[in-house]
C-alpha cells in the first residue's frame, strides 16, 4: 500500500480522518458512492471540502493511486468529484487509480478552488514514514 507522504492525516481539530496508517489484513475496504443529503451536518460538509482541498493540493488534475487514502472519506466524493482513472476499476484495491473531475469539483467545492489556502494543514500530520 502506497503511503502518500505529506498528505494530511485528518482535518485539523476534528476526528475526520483522511488517511489510514496500515493496510487492512483482509484487503482494502471497498470504495462506494455515498449519497450526500442536503441536511448533512456542517462539520461533515467541511470535512468533505477539506479532503477535496487536500486532494487538489496534493494531486491536482493528475491521476493518483488510492494507497492509504481513507475509503470512507473517498466514498463521500466517489462517482462525482473523484472518479476512476482506469478501466477496469477495482474499488477494493489499494493500487486503484483515481482522479479529480475538476469541472464537478469546482461546482461542488467552489470555496476550495476560490481560496486554496483556506485549510491550514499541520506539517507533521501526514508524514508517518
């Protein structure tokens, strides 16, 4: 499992994790499309925006390997702002390639693209190597 160095481990000041520390011995958790309802808590919406900001800052428009990115957090964006970058796509593989659908991400998370420095990342949170 690829560990994305310097990727934030979580949203600062919260328990919303962005990465996992080690591979699951039973295999990678499946990435699914989770429905985001309009009545989600503001903290949940901020976690989504923070994760998108981290993805954008770290990968930009380039395809990226799932690696140690949290499947639960990816699932909130999967099928909309984050899409498969390869066919066939294996949602249960740490090696699966994903990419940001920039057009959809700019609509859904306009605040991230308008002010990329809105999220303050701790320098040591994502580097566990």
